[in-house]
């Protein structure tokens, strides 16, 4: 049972344009969400997070939007750069604050074309 | 920059052998996690420690798997009688332990296990 879903396995965008990565979840008890970036042969690196009490969080070129009613979040990267090419994982915390266990999606491979 | 360190980076073993991986978390971090990632999947939670106490174990962690964090610092993950299905990237992560449920995890580079 996949509680966190990333339905697009891959995405290709031009350098300088916006990248939008999507994530859906099914567990209404999730209250904290994170995005991680992963390069080949490396561990995931934290990008940005959002608490369920917010609907937007911004950090430089990265913005995460949360739509609780739709159980949907998205990561916007503007402008996209070739160095952003990586696999992006959406993750959610299970347990409503009682645990730090992250539940990950299957990832989206972003390719930014120069 | 002393991030999360994992050793070895790669391990090739024959089916039926035992293997042990080591993880050194960021020094001030109280919580340590083990995850497993297979091709095309996201990382899957295996277990986590608060200091030396193992607080949660996934159903994925069969009785062939054991994890320890004896002094609340480094951790080891042992797999006994390895099977081909154990082939995966084993990731270790740590976090400060100040705020349960709203912490970011810092991951190591992982140990890639191949069981022949």
C-alpha cells in the first residue's frame, strides 16, 4: 500500500524554466512533508519541508505547496538549472508527531536540459 | 564537514554469508535510522534508535536482520544468511532528536549490497 505516490517517474525541462514535481498521499495523519534530492551513488539530501499548518514554504529557488484537502503537494524549482538534474523524493512523517519515521514516494527523475 | 558516514560503500557477498555494515552519525545527533532502497523505489524504513534504545522496527526487518547502537554513537546492521532479495542500498540517517515528528534526516551515502 503506497501511502506516498509520485506518479511521474521522470520529467524533462529546459534550463531557466520552471520544474514542477508532484506528490500525492493517502494518509490523513501525515502532518510534515519533506523533499529530498538524490544523485547517483549518494544518499538523499534534504531540500525543503512543510508543516501541515502551512500551505506554502519557500527557500530560494525552491517552493513547496501543500493542498491538504486534495492530499497533494508539489515542489517548484525556478529557474531550473542543469545541476538540479537528480531524483527527487517526496516524504511524509507517519504517526501525527509521535515518530520521525519518513515514508517516501518512489521518486521523480528530473532532467534539466541546457 | 562531518556528515553521516557509512562503511563499506560497496559489499559483494555470496548467498548464505553474513554481512555487517557500520554507520557513524553526525556527532550531536541522538537519533539514528536505517533505510533500504531498491531500484526504482524510494527508501523504506527499517529501524530507528533514540540514543542506544531501538524504538521501532519495520516488518521488513526479518529475524535475519539485527541492528545495534551499543553506546548511542555508531550503529551496525547485520544481515545473517544473506539472500539475493537482500541486494539493495542500505542507507543510514541521523537527526538531532529535539522535536519528534518535525525533523529532517541527514543521510549517509549508503552501502550497496550485492548478493550473488
